[in-house]
DNA sequence: TTGAAAGCGCTACCAG
DNA sequence: CTGGTAGCGCTTTCAA
C-alpha cells in the first residue's frame, strides 16, 4: 500500500496523511487520530527508502566490528538496540574481513560517504586517532566510545579506566602486595594507556618502583592471560597479585596460578575489569573474582542516546561523559602471603 | 556530487554512467574504465537511498539479536561480515528491548514490512517456529540457522547437533561411564531437542536407561553450568561425566567439580560443544576441554553466502546444508573411575 | 487546517 | 553502444 492509495481510501490528500503520520502540529487532532488508526488497520507503512531519499537521512547508526573486541562488542550493541527500540533507527554493522579493523580508516571513509548511516560510533580510540581526524574533516557526526587526546572537538563517552585501575592497585597495595603484575589491553589504545597510568600512579604514591617486567599488553583472551601470567609467575620473587584487563584474561590467570599449584585469593590475588556479561560472571568464578565493574550494555544504551542527541542538534562539544567504575571485592583478593611481605 | 553533474563532467549521459558503474554489458569497455576511474578521482558515489528507492532493494540482511545468545551471535555476525565485505550489502541488527526476543514474531513482521532488509536470518528455531511460518506467509526471503520441523519449504544451514552429542555420549560410554549428565540449551529449541535425541540414542544403543534427573536445559551461562552441575553431583551415585552445551556451561561445570574436591578428567569427565571463540579456547582450559567443535564464524560466513544466493534467485528448497561436527578429545575426558565401574 | 505539485537522485525503459 | 525521460514513494514548499 502506497501513500497515495492509502490517502484516497481515507478521503484525504497524501500531504495531510504524511503530516498526520509525522506528527506535524498543523493537523487537527481528530484527523491525526483517524489517520493513525487507519494506518494500523490497513497496514500502511511509509516506504523507508523513499523517506530516506527525500529527507536525506539514513535512519541508521554505523558501527565497525573488530575481530578482537567482539565479546564486549555484542554487549555494547545489545545496549544500543535497547535504547534504539522504537526510534526507527537501525544499527548498521559494517562488513569488513579485516582482522583488526576497528581502526580501518578507509572503511570509515566508505561508511560515511556511502550515505548508509547518519552517524558512526568509534571504538577503542588511540590518543591520536586517525578515524577521529577523518570524521571531523568530513564533518560527519560521530561519538567516540573511549577517549583520545586529539585537539578535534568531539562527543565521547568513556569509563574512568585510570581511576579504576588506580583504586584496584591501591587496594592490592593496602593488602601488603608489593609485586603486582598487570595484564593490560591492546597496546596503543587510550584505555590501555589510562590503565597503565592508574597502575603507575598507585605504585608511585606508595613509593614502589615501577617494574616493566610486570606489565604486559595484548588482546583480551584467556590464552594471553594464561601465557603472560605463567611467565610472570616464573619470576623470582614472583608477583603476588594481578590486575587484569578482562574476564577472559582473568580466566587465563586463574588457570596459570592453579597450574603452578598456587591458590587464587591466598597465594595470588587477582582483580580484573568486568564489563558485566550475562553469560560469565565475576561472582561465579572460583574463587569469586574481585573486579572493577562497569556495564558495557549500559554504555551502549547511553551511547545510542547521545548519538540521538547529536543528531538532533546538540553540539558535540557538550557531549562528554566520564563514568565512574565500581570496585567490588570478592574472594580473589587477600592479604599478601607472609613470605612476600618480607 | 550527483550523477547528473558527474555525467556532465565526463561528457556522457547519466544513463551511460549509471550503466558503466553497475557493470552493464552494453557499455564499451573503454567507457566503463574511464567512468570507473573518474568516479574514484572525483569521489562520485551513487546515493544509496536513491538506488534503493528505485530498485526496491534494501541492500541489507537483517538479523535479530536476542539477549541470551549473544556471545555466539557476535561470532556469527563476524562471519557474515567477512563474507559480505565488498558486496555492498549491510548487516542490519534489529533493535529490540525484549529479553529473549529472538523469536519475537511482531518484530520480524515489522522488519520485513519496513523495507529495511532484503532477507532475514532466523536463529535458534523451534520445531514449529512461528517466525518461519510468518516469513513464508509474507513471501519474504529468509534463511534459518538451525532447523525446524515445519512443512514450509525454506533455506537452512545447521550443524549436526544430534550426531555430535551422540558421538560425545558414545565416547563417554566407551570410557566406561554409565551415569552421564547433560546440560543442554534452552528448552524447546530444535538444537536442544536434537542434542537430547543424540544423547538418548547413544544411551539406548548400549542399553543404558535414560534418567531424566541427569538432564537439564537452560541458557548457556557459567552460572547455570555451575548450578546444574552442583545439583547433579549431589546425587548418589553421582554422575561421572558431563555433556555440556557450551563453553560457558563447561566453565561452570569445571568450577562445580572443583568445588566438590573432584578433578576434571579423572573423577569427572566433561565434553562440551565449542563454537570456536577467539577469546576462550577449549584447548586452553585447565584441564584442556574435550569438545564437539564447529565454527560459528564459518556458519555466519556461509549463511551470508547462502542468503546472497537466495537473493539472486536460487530456490530456497535447494538450500539445505548440514554440517558435520568434529569431536576433539583432550584432557577433560578419561576412563570412568573404578568405584563407578562397579 | 488542507491540498497541489515540485522534486529527492537514481535506474531502466524505449528510442536511436 | 549511447541518450532522453518517466517514474520509484515520499516530504515539503507554496498556495488556498
């Protein structure tokens, strides 16, 4: 059913029907109501592609899915979907075969010029991120999930990675730990750098020297968590505590600790960052995992919300949100073992 | 830059340019080449919404993201993206706030009539799935990832869940296990039913009676894996082996086994289904996890491929693929402990 | 408050 | 092989 046909059945002009459906003020309440009801009854829905052509809006927000970050990503998108429900805005996942293409500049370029999306969300930026520069140059609306250090003004939403890790590390120091290892995220990303900073600052506050041999960077996989933890535990004296970038990393660390005949929470303490997954919970690990905690789903929902604001004209320079991170203590953290105290 | 303007700069008609860019055969090779080069040079890209309006194609494949299945889902989508790269077809994730909305019929209905997508992929069907009936009724192209038992002819891609679990169970029986528990997926879904069947058939082949107290159904989370495994292990005699529906479930089982002071691979054997995640690997669990294995990413890529075939006219009735599943034995499986043999 | 008509940018039919 | 042109279905001036 087309607009023309539908309008004729109502005895109205296409103009009036269009206005009624779009909620324009100049249509009488009575007419609007009638149109709305009949649309449902007769199953009339405007052709979305015609609407898009004429309005110039794509009706979608673009995201680029990198191969490495995807278990976070699904949660984020889920949150977006939650917020976008009923908004008539879609989420467009940009196809790419690239391995680590979250920062594939040509891809963003294509996405923007293709007219498929009204805005894009940039994930895991670097301090000096080319994607941000590109998007700004093109004058295209975008929101950064994370932070960069670019001069370019832009909208962003981030969690306080630095503060979270500082607190986690300080807490371990409070417990008497002196050799604290950190298995951080991909090198070069701002969130990893912020976490590095939080870690170093906490150490230096207590006058504990930074030891580069206790810090590693890489993707958030159980595999790397295990490998790095194994190698750290071979040092002498070995670390008595770990700060980990993700739940998957923590799984690897737990396994490494056990494989050395040690016990998590007694011989070795672990604090990880928990993005709050429905299928893998810090509380349910054995022993339950102390964690810095911030919901990826909530970030996705709020990001969608902010993009919507951006699209309705709120200046990007006004849109900056830094979320605090909770530190939740469970069984995986305990006092440093006596032999390490000495 | 619009087509008209671009064509004028080339000294050609819009018609010819359009045809050249779309690869129509009636354009001379020379002209086509020139047009293609100039398009890149001048940065001309057809307005996608105009193309969509006039062709009636949406240029996107729709997927509905359920809240519960999402860690599989990201892998699947990643695979789709891999295949769709360069095809000028997007993946559209349909926004929904519903908890378990993978089979939200009104949602599919809206998705189809909205004109946003050319085809949809249906996940985790039930034997008699309403979504399939709906899509068939509407005459809309779709591919089912999984199987149903409906009479409606349709395209599908599935893995051999029944065979996989039959082999896993048989293997455990070969090892002397007699009380084998199964923690399966969501009740009512065809894949869960197929796995149930594989399990029961393997038992009955050996004349071992089916015991409903050893089977549970639910979402694939570590939490449920743990809870079910705990409760099974409280039985007397307790099960000496588990068949698990997912890696997350297996994590929960491992923890439950350990929490009872038992050892996986010695006191209790575990085989799980592994969808092959980059961030959590069966091989890296402790002990390494024996698994039935089939790549979700590969399924996503192939599904996208099949949808493309569907859209280019291949009959849905021809598109049926059943993928075999590997059984990979690692350390989590071993002979039934002697006391259980008796 | 309602309607007529001019496009949005492109494809595809029909001519040449 | 190339070009003119009629729409695709809708929104939005402008006029009534």
